[in-house]
C-alpha cells in the first residue's frame, strides 16, 4: 500500500483546501477526522480510490440534516501524511 493519494485538485477553493488539510492532519494523528464542511468530505471521498475506500469509513448526515461528518480508518491501518493534501495508507 505505497500509493500516494492526493485529495485536492487545482481549482479547489481555499476554504475547502483548509478543510481537506485539517482532515488529513486529523487522520494522521487520531485515525479519525471530524468535519462540518460537507464539500470537503465529499471531495475527500471522491478522490480516494475504490481499493482504499474499504479501509476508510465515511459517515455523513442525511441530506436533510446539517451536521458533522466523521471519517475513520480501520484499526489495522494507519495514515502517513505525505504533504498538506496527500497521504498513504499503511498496515500497522
């Protein structure tokens, strides 16, 4: 599992970039991330390849609710940050 996953594109707004940076930092330190920026969580989920989505659990509130989203990493894996917006998923 040495592929680097980058979760931002060139046209991403600055507010969303900051939220994505916080999500990656929280995942590295805590193995979970909490965010209220639904656009950032949606973008994060879109850029993670299918192969790696089984290692991440993304829980979102229903479409009628406004709230927080929680992204957790399976306990047997860890996130290694490779940049502000990129990371690797490794086995413990």
